[in-house]
C-alpha cells in the first residue's frame, strides 16, 4: 500500500465540537470516521457519552460506535489491532480517513503503537484491585505518587483504571511505569495529520454545564440507573456515570451528583486541554473554523505526498 494515505486526527477536550467537525471533514474528503472515544464503543452508554445522534451517524459513515455490550471487555490494544485492520480496508479505496476522539492514549496507540509492558500476574492484579476496593482512589494516587512521581505528574489522577494499570506494571517489574513509555514508534502505512479543536476555557466550562443539564433532561439518570449492576466495569469508572453510582448507593444526593458531574467534566476538559497543548504537532482551530482546518489538512497532504 502507498505511504500516501492520511489519517486526519480530530482531537480536543470534551464538548469542543469534535463530532460535528469530524463529520464536516469526512463530507469534504468523501470518507469515513473512526471513533476513538472508548466510552462510545458501548451500546448502553449513549446520553452520558454525548454519542453522535442517529442523524449525525447517517451524515457520514462511522466506525467503533455501538461496537460492544457493556458486559464485554475491550482494551486499547484490541482497539489498536482492530482499527489498523479497518484502516487497511478503508485505504484500499480512500486516500484520507478521519479519526475523532479526545483520548490521547487511544490516539497514540493507533498512530504510534503501544509501548510494550510486562505480562501482569493474576495475583498482582488482584492485590491492586483490592487496594482500590478497600482504600479507594486516594490510596491508588498515593501509591503511584511514591513509586513513580514522573508518571504521577502527567496521569489523569481521577482515573482509577490508569492508576491501577501503572501499579500493576510497577509491582510486576520493579521499575517505574514511566520507564516503559515513549518507546520507539511503530511503522504505519499512513501519515497522521493532527487537528486540535479548541475553545475559550470559560466558554467551554459554561457549555459543559449546559450540556450536563441537557443530558439530565434527555434521561441520563435513567441510563445510569440501568448500568448500576455493572458499576465495577472499567468502562463505567468515568465521569458522567461514576457520580451517579454513589447517588444510587445513597452516598450523595441527586443534586450533589449532578454538580459533581459538572465539576468533574470541567476538570477532565482541563486535563485534556493541558495534554493537547503539550503536543506541538497539533494544529489548533475552533470548531467554527472548518474552512481553515480543510486548508490546513490539504496543505499538509500536498507537502507530504
């Protein structure tokens, strides 16, 4: 396959307008979209993940939306494998494909390849899981901070899945988790073009608050309640759902849960913005600047072809 194949990666913080941007780019380039929002993989998680509407899904072909049931496990390595296979098929007839999502881990996995980590023994996984179950998120944070301050500085500290993964590797290898990261990039038969959708912080925070209110009106509480039996699943250890699990467990009031969703969504967006700002290979555009994005992508394609 020719190397002159391009993956336009549409990244950015939550609620910046990535979905609409990806659709407009896909329509312009007459191509298809891969989602790398790991929560949108699950059929049962719709409202809380701001999944594209039925109308948006028909506006351009989408992949990796509604891929799985909540009862199925699916990790970033499996996504890397499946997405590369799909890209091989799409690039037979397309020169450009669009990737949309705010997860730096999934974007890096597809574009650069995953770093190699040791195989984790079951007893260590059980030990780390027990730490979280018995002592909570703060215990995970403290353990990672003490064992690997370099990784602790950049990890999403509110994400227990990432923290437990780091502790698994640290306990298995006796080495810092950060020492396994940023290994040599794997060769790809396409060239990524990176577009970061940005928004003024205050405007974004207001938009997030409004979006949570609209999600509540659309039935987010009922959706979260239907997922309560699966609350231990990794896919539900995420903003927009975990806050309601505490409400259903009678640990918070509904009003507190809603405010926590808004606060944690704002904090998540801030962490995403920080991550994308640190990466100097991204072109930064507001969602309204679609013409500038197209010009930017076409210029890159011409330069690299």
